[in-house]
C-alpha cells in the first residue's frame, strides 16, 4: 500500500510539472493555454509539490492572482491533513 501511494505521488507530481512546462511553452508560442483549473486540479489531487517546483523551474505563474492564492490554500490544506494523519 505504501509503495502504491509513493508511486501515485511521484507520478502525479511528474505529470503536474509536465503540464506546467507545456503551459509555459504554449504561453510563449501564443497558443491555446491549459486552463488554470486543470493545473490547480492536479495540485489538489497530490501534485502541489510539483506545482511549486514547476513554478520555480519555469518561472511560470509566480505572480498570477488568484492562482497563487488558490495554490497556497491547496498546499496548506494538504499539509494540515498530512499532519493530522501522522498524528494518529
């Protein structure tokens, strides 16, 4: 079970980084963008570390509001849940 959880976290974070990179490339090219709701959805299902890494790596969506606030709220909620689960 632990191996499956680790595989999920790794996979969703790699997928999140890839989607941020694709969105950055599309922004530069002036092409159709990936909706912010899709990027935040990836963060919500476990890809928030990948989202923060991608923002730093690609300098993408670092000042965008309310995107940044929503991402911070997702990460804070996930951190609270993780702390709560480890406290059990």
